[in-house]
C-alpha cells in the first residue's frame, strides 16, 4: 500500500499542526489531553483515505471496467446533454469516504474531450448532482466504442483532480484523477452495450467489469 500523491501535502501539514499542538501542550496540559487524541485520529483517517492498495490488473479487450471503488447506485437510460446529446446508458458509482478515491480509465483509447465545470456540492447520490455539482467530463474513444466518464464532487468532496489531456493515448486502469472526500463517478455508454454490473453491487476500480462491447 502507498499514499496517493494528492494526500502528501495535506498529511505533511497535519503533522506540522500536530507538532505545534505538542508545543502548545507544554503550557497547557488540558489542551494536550483533549486535542491531541482527536487530531491524531484525524491524521489516521487522512492517511487511510489517501491509501492506494497494490493491485494487479488483467485488462481484456471489449470490457468496460469500473473507474473507481464504490457502489453502483444508478443503471438507467438517460439523455447525455453535454457531449453526445443523445440517449445513453448511465452507470453511476458512489464512493463513500471509506472507499479508495483514485479514478481509473474504464477502457483503452484516446482522450477526445475533457472539460471542467464549476458547480454546487449536493450530496453525491442526489440525481441532480450529475448536472449541477462541480464535475469534470472526459470522453475516451478507441474506434470500437466511445464513452463519457464524469467525475462529480459531493457534499464533502470539494476538489476534483483530473490528469486527462486531449489527444492523449491511455490504457484501461491508468490513473484518470482523484476526488477528495466522498464523491461519485458516472459513465455514459452507447445504447445496446451489454451491462454486466448490477444495481447496489460493490465494485473495484480497474477490477470489476461494468459492461461488454
């Protein structure tokens, strides 16, 4: 297991604050008694949140992999209004604060489009969050299938990080980005794509197969 690079500065700053707390506590024993245990738990949670377990990926052609760890909360036909502007199958995965939060590309291909949208911070399972929350959209095309992957901020997630660049060639399971502290990822697939995922299924990024094309 390693700590994701997006968490390095946060954890370092927390340890600096912990040292300051230790210095202050030399003048106030009560401050140490109540503050140190609480702040130590916060640091442990932060380290846990930014953990990245070591995984072996076995990517097969024609498979669409989960872009993140979490729970499948939506499988439905909908209108995708940002890029395709037509009917698509939407699969949404909710990530709780306890899930691994790095995001991975679901398929091999070339990045055709990427765009960041500022917005609200509704709870991630709210259906409106897909259109109203802060989000980042990425379209990947491999000449066999073209999909849109959308990172969505939640009530706790206040920063979306994306590493995607247009015209970049990527492989499934390569790192797409990171969403901090609870969030959601939607993917939009062509109508007729065979869906393998089930509603309420728990999935792992780069491991669980969501669909077949």
